[in-house]
């Protein structure tokens, strides 16, 4: 939420540039890590949901607003791991807008989301992990043509730390409103919906 590329996508939604009732598709996956990596340690809160799954969930909250609910979820544990190494979740709003999210720690790199409405579609690559020198490009498809919206590079890590520091100095002010409170609850709802017993890949 500390990169203007997501602000620009939100503006396109507010401008109804994509038409009505858009669906959201997001994927954030990373290749297998060394066996001792902290992300594979259940005692440390490891697992794909709390690592790569967090980002698509947060993007869905930003773009579709906090009234999302979990309609279905699957978490899968890879061989030899006591935590989920991949997962999918289906979320929706009371109006019927859907979010299809996938995430994992045992896949080829992918960091992308797309919103598709009744008259247009916007796609963003390197959505969750852009480097500080990466100039984002939004691909806006309408009426059979693709318009590239180019943005300036930004250091989202530095902006996140700056936002945290300002919040600490102010005290009592929760950045990003109700979505930041809804986020951990939604993650827990996904875990509960998937069930305590994760599906194991053999």
C-alpha cells in the first residue's frame, strides 16, 4: 500500500474505467527456499498464507474494500513441511464482486494482479515486489486496444518504514483505515475455511 501503482489502479476503479462489477485475480508465488528457512517453521508463524498470501489479500482489501468475506479456501503442505506451502482463496463482496487469490512458496516467480470489469481490464506485473528502480506499467485494455500507463519508480520499502515512523510519532492513528484491521481477521478466516488439516502433496 506504499506504492502509487496501487493508488492509480484504485483511481481507475473509482472512475469506472473498467465498467461494473469487476473481478479481481491475483497471484504471488516464489521458488522453493532452503529447508531451514523461517517461512517453513510453524512455531514462527511460517507458511505461504502469512507470507506470499498476505499480499494478494491486502491488495483485494485495498481495491474492493473491507467488506470481503471468504467463500472458499485450500491450503496445501508440500512434502516434508509442517506448514502450508501453497494455497488459493475465493473472496467476495456483498455486491457479488469476486477475488480469486493464489499464493505459494514452491512455484516459479509470479507477482501479478488483474481487474476485469464489464468494459475493460487492467493488469499489473511485479505488483507485490517491485524493486526501487522499477518503473511500473499498468496495461489498460478497452475496446480492443491496450493503453500503457507508465509510472515513476518508487521505493516502497522506504515509504513503508516512513509511514510506520510517522504513525508512531502521531500515536493512535491507524494508517489505511479499517482495512488494516480487517486484514489479519481475513487471513484467519481463510485458514479456518481451509481447515486445520492441510492437504498434503505426496
